[in-house]
């Protein structure tokens, strides 16, 4: 697993930020060995989404998928979101299935 991160700043603009150590904290990291995934987005059209969050699948079957709904700071209760399913071949439904978050 390779995760990249870059932090950069101009030393003359922010000298107090210069240090020999940098820390990055990650929470709720999900890794898998397939491009198949479930996402929720802020638009019915996948290409128009400006906010997307990957969901944790619990089961997959032809024509159906179940997942644990988790939404972070990108979405709030009562928001309408759309569900997108990416297959192993990384094709995705262009129009999402709408739902209201509780």
C-alpha cells in the first residue's frame, strides 16, 4: 500500500513552520484489491458531483449491494445524496439512486 502526502511552504513566508518532522493523521482508511466500490455523491449525475464519499460494502451480488452508511463532514443529516456503484471493471451507473440521510 502506497499513500502519498506532500506538505510544502515557503520558509521565508512561515519560518515557524519549518521543522524536521511532519505528521499526518488518517482516520477511517479503507483499502481494497479491486476498483469496485460504493460512493455517495451530492448530485444525481456522477460527473457533476463535487462531493463524494466512499462507503463500506458489506455484501455484493449481481444487481444489488449493501453497505454501511457513513458520512463525514461533507454531508449532514437530511441531505439528499445519490448512490453510485462501481463494478470490478470500474464502470459506474451514470445516474445515482437518491436517498435522504438520517
